[in-house]
C-alpha cells in the first residue's frame, strides 16, 4: 500500500510540474516575454520526459514495447524543433493521463478495498459465564461468539440464538438484510443489522469465507490482462506507422514541423490505459454482484466461454439433504415424529441426521436431550427421549431394532432417501429426504444461453439414474454420470473442440476439472477450499444466477475496452493524416490528442455502471420441508 501511495504521489508531482510549466509559460507569453515562456515550457517538460524515458528503459528490460515511446519521441522532437508549447501540452497530457489512470483504477477497486478494510481484528467469546475479547487467531471451531449490533462476523459459523438479521451487501451485493433462524449458516464478513446474537464458530479465521475472499482479492489486483499485452504488441505496429508517416510528411514537404505535428497527434499513451481501466472496473463491478473474478485474464475468458459443464451436487442442487415430506404410520402427528427423530439424531454426525436436526430447529422445535444413546455408524440411532424409546435410521435397522420382521416397502424415488422412525416398539413414520434442485436452476440455464453459451453438460459422480431423475425437464445437452475426477478433466479437454469451456463446481473432486477448464467457477460460499483455489471465478453466495451477472459484466467490460481502443486509435490515425497534410499545427494536434485520450478513458469507466442483468428476488430464510400424511 505504501508503494502504491508513493507512485500515486509521484504521478501527482509530475502533473503539478507539467501544469505549472505550461501555466507559467502562457503567463510569460502574454506578458511579451517569449524567450522566458519557452524556457518555462521546456522546464515543465523535462522532468516528465526524464521519468518517461526511465519507464521506457524498464519496459525494454522486461522485453515490452509500449506506446510510451511515441510520447517520448513527440516531446523530444517538439523540444528539438522549438515547438516548446506543443511539448508542454503533450507533457501535460501524458502526466494527466497517468494520473487519471491512477484515479480511475482507485475508484474501480473501491469495492475490493472495502472488503479489505472491513477485516475485524477481535471477537467476543463466551467463556465460563463471562465475555472476553480475543484476537481472531484464537478462535477455534465450537467457540460460542457474541455478535453485537453493527459487528462484522469474524468467522463462518451457525446461529445459536432464535434468529439473526444480517447485512450481506458487502459480500453479495444484496441490499436487503437476510433473516436467519437457529442453525442456519452465517458468512464471515456479514454485518449484524439486528439485535445481538450468539454464533457457534465452524471454522478458524484463516479458513473462513471472508479470509479466503481477501486472499483472492489481493491475487486479482496483481493480474495483467492478455488484452493489455495484445495492445502492447500492436503498439509496435502503431509505432512503425507513426514514424513512417512522420518521416514521409517531412520528406515530401521538407518541413520538420509536419513530422512534429504527426508525432504529437499520435501520442496515445493514456489511450492504452483504457484497457486495464475498463477491465479493472469490470472486476470491481462483478465483485459488487457477488462474483469474485481473479484478475483480468479470467474476466476476458469468461466473456468468451461457449460450453458450460456443471457439477450436480452442491451446484445444480443445494448439496445438503432436506426433508421433502413426512409419512405418518400411527396416531402421532407429523410434527411429533419430526421432534422425536431430531431429538435422537442430535447424538449423530451423519449428514442425514444433521439435516433432520436442522429442519426441526428451523421450525422452532425445542429438542429434548437424548439419553441411553446407542449408534450404529451408517445405520441409525437408538435413544430414550422423555421416557420413550426412539429408534431412527434406515428401515431395516429400525425394524430390527423394534424386533419386527422387515416387510416390503415401496421405497424411495431415485435421488431421495427414507429415514424411518419407531417409538416404543412401533413404526410411527418415515422422513423422506432429498437433495433438490436449486430453485433458480431452470431460470439460470435459460438465462445463460442468452449470453453465448451454446452447449450445457452435466458432469457428476452420481449414478446415471439419479442424475437423470434430478435433472428431469432441464434444458441440458447431455448428462455424463459416474465420472471420477480424472474423467471430468478428460471431458473438459474433449469439449474444447466446441469452443472455450467453463466448468462450475464446488467439491474437492471438482478442483482438477476447474483448473483444466478455460474458465473455472467455484461455488465459494460453502464449497471446498480446494475448488475455490483452483477456480478462476468464485461465486460469493450460493446463487447460480450470480454467474449470469458475472458473464454480463465480463462481456460488456471487454466490449467497452475494445471500443475504447478502436475508437481512440482510429481518431488518432485520422488526426495524424490531417497533421501530415498540414491541417493541424503541433499545438492543435496535442490539444486534439488530449481530448481523445480523456474521452476514451472516461468511456472505459462506463464499466463501473454495468447492470447485473439477472432477475431480482428477495432473500428469505430456508423454507421448512413440506409435511404430509400418508395413512
């Protein structure tokens, strides 16, 4: 940050020197002191020219040639042939352009710097009936933290109070606060917009969503776009054209001032800054919508993707089992069946048991404490709940547990599972759990095709029958099931014949495919750290429609950058021809080029106003499962 500030201060100093020299020279000229005026203009140009030459030498050592060479030639030629006023205008243009670049990039990174500046330093932890303020590094999973009104959640965790109201705008771009019930997940970096609540930490600070986002932001800020390198390569051709046209104008007319005028008009140094300004503005705008793109290269690749490969679990689906219905087989109501099952399952860490407990807590059920617990891993749990004997688990396990012969059952549909519940030796109900499609899936697929995606495939490790059942009715071009991680990579590589491939996933097993794809997209809110590290784009909230926002920002930012380059260079060439024909003096040419460069950089800043291009809908707490009665 110190070096960035030093560079910014240096650019301001150069601008001040160039402006002071130009203003002093104009004042002296109006006072009739022409010789002193030329001296003042030359004095204002010299520091800028020296700094420019130093930068050119550094670029050449990196084997890069940019259009800064044209600016150095124009200033040098103008000074050599006595056109000191034109040289002073070019110096002001160059220094002003670099300052405008610094200002533009600073504004474009505003959302990213906001993320960095919001990092909390301490947390409030419950300890032996008291509260203590501790550094973030001391937080361990399982700690009970107090999140006061206005506090930023320091780590990922789960709500332990009845409810919590969180402002996630800095993380996701959503303006409406989110209401969370007991047991629901809190994203680190969210601000408590309601009353104080307790949160159970689930990760250490260094492993939390917010810390990962900060690391990704820092990586994104250090990238350089291929379009910038492409512009540098074309700058050699532009340099040759400029020097050739200037030499031809001098040779054909015998007037060296014609050559100076051509060089002055061809000084598009700030013009090339329009490319990184547009792309950095695009990165910032995408972050505003909850899409973290790890640099300008991925932003360009995102805009050019033509094939989309989607993982199923955690991407098309929520990734966690949920109760979709409750069958009751006795006089007990469905709510009581859920209560008893959840109370017993508090003793188990099985994903289905945790899903049942979470569903009960979300409905506000107060769970009794189980006793006499006996768990068979992978099978089920037996416990006593308020004097009742409760058995919860697979149907065979439950029937054996109550000493009843296993009888045929209609079973679960593909993609779902049944958890049976018995109380005091009698089967009382079945909980049907499934990993349903995300609500926005169909709308997402339709929307993403409008952004140039021609082919959409599902790639999953699940059985083919499950994949087909879950995705029935979706607009997919193919389903590839029972794939291992290396087979997913082969699928990505084989699909490249149809154009650049984008892969969306969330698990550790998706990381190789995300790295192999032209553009890898990770579901970052709950996805594995490995997938977020391997991916080029991270969705900061589990909402696929965010990717449509990212595609829209990427394509429009790239178009704005190209538009700025084509328009700026086109206008510069037209001005060069006019100067070669004698229609522009060096001073007039420098003023024209100043206007062109400022215009294209301001045009590049339009990327900060790109819309999300996705439907707006309110964020609501997770809905409780539907409860039905089957006689």
